[in-house]
C-alpha cells in the first residue's frame, strides 16, 4: 500500500511538472500598427505619393488634350466631310484607348513599386517580432486584430523599442 501511495505521488508530481513545462507563453501584437509606424513605411508612402502625383499630372494632361480635341472636332463637325469626321472619331477613340492604357500602366507600376518596397519592411518587422518573442520566451504570437480575448502579453512596445518605430499617425476625422 505504501508503494502504491509513493507511486501515485510520483505520478501526480510528474504530471504536474510536465503540465508546468508544457505551459506555453502566448503574446499578441498589432502587426499592421508595427508596419505603419516603421520609418521605412512612411518613407515609402511619401515616395509613392510623389510618383502618384506625377502620374496623375501626366494623365490629367492627356485628359485635357483629349477633351480639347473632342470639343474642337465637335465644333468643326458640320464643316467637315463625312470621311474626315470618321477619321477624327477614330482618332478620338484611339486617344481614349491610350489614356486608359496609361492609367492602367500607372496603377500597375505603383502596385509593383509598393510591393517591392514593402518586402524588406515586412521582413524586418517579422524578424524583430521573432527576436522579441525569443527574448521573452514567447512561443506563439498572434495578430491582435484577430483576437477576441487579449490576455497574453502585448509585444508592441518591445518591438517599437527594437525597431525605433514612429508615433502612431492620427486617425482621420470622420465627418457626420
């Protein structure tokens, strides 16, 4: 009987120690907030806005030229031959297609530049989060936006210190 009690005590102790060693430390972080507040992201955003304004200016110039040509041809339509009006209509249509292609090309190029610029930023953020988790003994880090209950440790301030993140951008004012 004494052996049974000892065996039972050893089993309970072993299970208890195993349970403690299997306790897993879990943390969370607002991943998008980390990315948004990285200096590299803000620099990329400023660069993309500058490029976007350049494209926008070029496209608006093309639109104005097309509109002026359309108005000119419309005003002169009565004085032109049907063949000449047909050629002018085809010319207008061709320029509309060129404008649409320019808009599409600008959009695609902006997307490519954004994706290329974000890749090293994302890698740097993920490495910092992994490093902070390793330093703190955290085994699992979840994105805070997908959590309903957030009782684990928030790693944001530690990652902020590691990456030298900027202050949060103010939220845009909502109109009522």
